[in-house]
C-alpha cells in the first residue's frame, strides 16, 4: 500500500525557515517524480514544486521560486521541502503527492494527509 | 504559464440531477487534464485523468470529456456523497496548475 506521511509543519515567524519531510513507503520511491501541493485555509489547491526520480530536475511555482527548495533522499525514501523567507501567504496545509505513473507528466494519484504550516508573528 | 479557469465556482443541485462543471485552459493542453474531488476535511482524490479516463474505483456516474482547451466533468445523477469541491488540473508540463475549484452542494 502506498503511504506518504508528511512532517515538519508548525508555527514560524515571517522571514523564518522550515523544512518539511515526506516519508514514502509501499512503492519504489526512487522510480517516481514527487510533488508538493499546498492549500491555504478555506482556499483551493496550489501546485508548489516537483522533482524527478533521481533529483536532477526540479520545477517551482513562481510564488515560491528562489525561496523554496525541493529535494529527495532515495536511500531514505524521503522527500523534502526547504522553505526559507517565509511569508504570511505561505500559510497552508502542505501535501506530498505521487503520480499514478513514473512519467513526469502524470496526474497525482496518491496524497499524504498534509502538514500545516502557519507563518505568523 | 497556462491558466486554468473553472466554472461555476459553486452550484447547488438536487439528488438525481445531472451536474456539469467546466474547465478552460488558456492554451491547448491536449488531454493532459485531471479532475479531483475533495470532500470537507479530506485529502484530494483523483477521479479522472487524460480528460476522460476514470480512475479505478470511481463510480461510473462520473465522466469527463474535452481536449485542447475546453473540458467538462459530468456527474450523471448527483448523490449525497458527491458533496465536495472539484478541481481540474493540467499536468502537461510544470507548473501543474489547478483550477480554482467548484463547490457542489445538495439543494
């Protein structure tokens, strides 16, 4: 069974940093692109970032480019999102997700439960 | 970047009604279009991909159509358990932009 478990969320002051983790199990983690999607309270889904299977290629939403860094450790089956220079508008539940196939162009068939990040003074 | 526009933003329909939600891409995306259902307090669930392919386990009352820039999600007979917000997403390339969502309620 595919499982994705996020951790690392919490309360952080504006300008601060946080690193999210997503522990994956139940599939060959090193074969799949992985994704981060966020959802502000009461708002819609927003695509944040993706990383290819070996970590050599990454993409970001314009709203986080230069502030967030996605990475992965295939030996530990773990996906990361390093978030720096955090702003109030980054407050959201952050979901880790996996595609339905190993291709880069794939819909998101598996989602974690999410971890809440709150940016506030 | 390609923008995804959904309409309506919300709707209210009776049990058994046919419900249609539309999603428009600002540029052609072939059939790289997915639909997700998110029930209140729950994680998003993939319903349809490749514009019209039903994900395993999804009831057959859900269907999708379209190609290029215009897409449709149809619920043929609305059920109480379909109360949710529905999102389209383009996945042809990064960023995988989502539509703004359509909240479906029972009248």
